[in-house]
C-alpha cells in the first residue's frame, strides 16, 4: 500500500522535478523607431539565446531559456527596450518598455508595459500566447506606438 501511494504521489507531483520547460519568445518591433536593449536579466533558468541589443524598425528578435531538468522548474527573465529617439515631448530621455516572462511549475506569467504621452499617444509592449503547461511556451511580445 505504501509503495502505491508513493508512486501515485510521484506521478502527480514529481513531474516538475523531472520535466524541464522551454520558452522561445519573440519580440516584434511594429513601429518606426529603433530600440536598444537596456535590461536583460535572467533570474532563473538557463540561457539559450538572448534578444538583439539593437532592434530595428519593423523587425523582430527572440530569446529562449530552459528550466533545469532536475530541481526547481522555474524560468524568470526581465528585458527592457529603450527608444533611441524621443518620440514624446514629455520626456527628455525616453523611458524603457519593460517585459517579463516567468514559468513556475506549469504556470506562465507574461507582463508588458505602456508609456503614455500627454498628446494621447502611447508606446506599448503587449504580449500574447503566454500559455503552455509543459514542454515549450512561445509568447510574442509586440512593441507598437498608438
């Protein structure tokens, strides 16, 4: 009886110990501005590929990380892109658009950011496809100016 309970517990809860997770994320620049990578911070996970240092208009880059195969099944990555030119008269130095990806034991979290200008224009970093329980998650972050 004790052996079957242990096998059942390993089957239910031990999968995160032996299963790794990959993220292959795209960052799309859907604007006419150039951006510089101003933050690239890996808190957890192994780096396979980091995003481009300079993101040209209407192009894309990607990053990919893997969680450990054994141990803590977690990925945490923060990135930020800063426009090379001031697009809004409210800012002498344009603020960065920051994004975040986290995977923790079967749960994904993505965040983006928005910068608002007094003339009602915004610069946004949005995301979609931030899901995937096991295996590989492929979110897409998009930079756009409205």
